[in-house]
C-alpha cells in the first residue's frame, strides 16, 4: 500500500502539471532550459525508440553525467545489442554530452516528475533497466517504473545528513521509495549508513567518479597552445570558483616572469567577470573565449571554455585544484573537485584545505605522494616553486599520482558485475534458453 504522503505528492503534482509548460518556458527565457528541446521535459520527443531492449541512465548535472560516461561506454562496447538512453537535467550537461557520448547513444532532457509526464516518457522509451546516479529519488518516476517491472539501480549514491533528516518525517515513504531499487550501491560508507536508515538494502560500495579514463583533448589545439607557450612552465588552476582566481594570481605573481598561469574556471560563463577582475589587477592576460592567443608577455591565460579541461591539464607542469580554498578566503565551502582528473594524466597536484567532497581519494593521493595539501592560496609558492625548479621531482610526483588513480578506479568492473544480473539477456542467450525478461 502506498504511504499517504506519497499519495498526496502524486495528487499535488498531478494538479500542478498544467502549469509545467509555463514554468519551463520561463526557465528557458532565463537560459535554464533549451528552448528547442523544452518539450522533452514534458515527456515529448522527436527521437524514435529503436526496437529491442533499452537501458536508461540518468544523472542530474555535469558532474553526475560525466561520471556515467565510463559505464555508458562499457554498455556500448560490451552490449551493442542494447539501445542506451542517457538523460540529464541541465543545459550545460546536454552540451557536454553532445560531444562526449558514443555514437548511437540517445540523449534526452529528464522529464519533470509529474504523473502524466512520467507515463508519457515511460510509454515511449519502455526501459528494461534504469540506472540513477547519486541521489535521484523521484517518487512518481520510481513508483511508476517499478509498477511496470523496470529493473531499478541507484549507483554511486551520495546522500547528506540533511536529506536523511528531511525524510525522517516520512519514514514509511522513505522505505517505500528506497525499497523499489533492485540494486543500491552508495559511493561511500557514510552514504550507505544514511541510506540504510531510510530503509534501503545496501549491496556494496561503488564511486563512479573514481572510474574512467583520462579526459579527452583536441591534439591540434594542444600543439597550437604548446607552441605559443614555448619553453615557459605552466601552472593550471583547475575548476576555480569566485574569489579563488584573483587570490591564486596574487599568490603566484612573482612566478609570472617565467611561468604561464592558466585559469580554468569551473563555470566558464564567469569569464567576463574574471576578465574585469584581472584588468583591475593590471594583469597581462589572454581570453580563450575571445580567440586571443598567448604572447610572450601573457601572464595569465583565461581558459573560459567548456569541455576542454583535458587540453589544459595536458599543458600543465603543476595543477592547482580549485574549489578548495573558499574557507581560507572567508567564502562558503565548495568541497573541492576531482583530483583524479590531473592524476590520470600524471600531473603533480596541489589542493587547498577544503576537499570534503573528495576526502577519501584526496587522502589516498596524498599518502601516495602524488598530491600536496596547502592551507591557503598564499601558501602556493612554497609548493609550486620547488616542482617547477625540479622537473624530475615533478614528473616522479605525477607518476605516483597516476598509479594511485589507477588503483582507485577499479569500481567500474565491480559495478558491471552487480548490473549484469539486471541487464536484459542478449537475443542469442534468450533464444538458446527459451527465456527472456
């Protein structure tokens, strides 16, 4: 029997569904939705569903969808008989997936969680298996998919204490939702314990953000930038946030005569704002989004473009991870960003004190000698300068990081083993055994 709060949620969302088109149009005017594809959020699509079984994978925004890519590629290579559908919820994630998804994989914007919209989406796509990454708990979608017999997996799940406290007011509803999953794989022990408190059965631990290959890059663009930089050493400040860019520029100012600093902000749309701040500082900079090139007198290259981090990291002699210095600057904590991205490319890496989102892997890289922690941006020269002065030491540190990253990335094989029993049988196997789903 469906708990009363979930029934109330279904009735409320059904009543609000007629307002969804207007709300989505308003979001599209603000750049929060793709006007050309906004109907996908209502379960409508121009894309045809191929015949045969279909596996659906979902991540909300950039980080989650990127973490799904290794699994998507595994499905494409290992099970070419299956159609793979990937959904996401943000315009930025859709742009990145348009470039990164393997050929033949279908992308759609995720439908809003209204009963009619959900039914329309499931009627069209008819997935055999649905894989949700991190902490997507959509009551209407989960309950309806479960009712239709879709196998459901929650993988690389991450849930906060605040979320658990919110669901604690509705324990029966929490048990009903977590109980529809055929597989639950949290990304860490803390999330596993929290999900158990909500009523989930935990099958193991897998963190998809630890899996994957080195980020891709444009080889021709690498050659052009490398030639423009010449023999100057390069420091890349990766995935920086507001307040960090200028603090890092000031800290590394005395390196400007011989080093090139590449600023790669987490949100490239902040480029004009960062450019204004650099002008106020009197910094000689070039801006990638404007097509400007690096000259001999360029101190800072503002890499404010999307989906090129693999290019910038390959140019680096040393990487400084952004999103990790906010507390030292009196700003709200960000939690850091994925230090495995430079580690997979054997780049020596420095991070600030706030790496809470990546605590386990940060600790592993530091213990392996592939990563250094500093307390504030003004401590960076003491960590960066010795590495630039001793390329052999920097290379050895990067190699230690690469080996540690390889050890951390074994979760994809474990996940594949967990998913295999839920995945539709191949046509050949189904015919031979006389069984199917």
